[in-house]
């Protein structure tokens, strides 16, 4: 997991604070219950991201020739394959333009 458990918990506190700050939202559940659910969702998303990264790495490794990690070709393939995996899940990948 790329984020520590402490960081995920910190994010969950920020999420509940942001929700509580919205005038348009009325909360019927205990804030701690919402925060705990936020932690669960974030952890699930991070695990899913790890799976996608592993699939992406395996696809690159499956090429007939070795493509060194960190090189321009590897980076390009990683972004392409990672985006492909996100699309399979119905997620539109964010395109960073430099």
C-alpha cells in the first residue's frame, strides 16, 4: 500500500470534516461511522491500485525482449497499460499533459 494506515486515517478525518462543512449535506449517521467507512473504502481502493500495478508490470514483463524499468519505453508502456486496466474498470484515466 502506498499510503500508511496513519495517512489513510488522516484522510478519513479530512473527508468527514469536509462533509460536515457542507451546508447542503445533512448527516444522519455518526461521524465516526462515516469516517470508518471512508477508511475501508480508501484501503479497498489502494489494494485495487496495487493489483492494477501488478497486472501492468506483468504485461510489460511478458514482452519477448526485456524492457528495463525506469527507461522511457518502460514508462510509456506502464502508463498505457495502466490506463487500459483502469478503462476495463470503467474509470477514465487522468491524462497529465506536460
